[in-house]
C-alpha cells in the first residue's frame, strides 16, 4: 500500500499554490460585467491545466482529498460560507475513490473527474455566493 511521502506533499503544495494563483488571476475577469456569467467556465479552463498536471502525478490515495481540503479552507477563509468546505471535501473524496478504482491510470476518468471537480467547485462558489 502506497503512503503519502514528502515528494507527494511537495507536489500537493506546489500545485495547490499554482491553482490558487491562477484561479484568483482568472477571477479578476469577474469585474468586467459582461464576463461575469462566464466566470465559472473561464476559471475552469484556466486552472484545468495545472489540475490535470497534478492528476498526472497522483499515484497515492488521499492526495486529491488533501488538495481539496486546503482549497476548501482557503476559500472559506476568504469569506465563503462553511458548506463550501464540505463540498470541497466531498468532491476530493469522490475523485480519489474513483481514480483509485482505475489505479490512477485512466485518462478518460481523469478528464471526467476534472469536470465533476469543477462542477462541484463552481456550484459551491456560485450558488453559495448569495447565502
């Protein structure tokens, strides 16, 4: 059984930091009123690249869940309501379990899980904005 080692934790830290920086850079397009409705699609396209690179380095169960917990806590600290953390942890666990079922080698499943990941994250951010 593979355990998370220091290299895995460094990968989580680097890709989470890259994800956050690109996410907030893309989020600034929300200040343009015409682009605000398309913001979830734009953010998903921009941060999809480092997330897929991260998925190519994942070979241990729990790495995606740790990344989602960090992202959920960060977004919560930035002012989103607490259910955002629950949605992030749920999305991370679902992604981890499904990718583990194919031993982290299925490209189709990785692309599908990326789409589900962004659906959960966009739902959490957009639907809970007014709560």
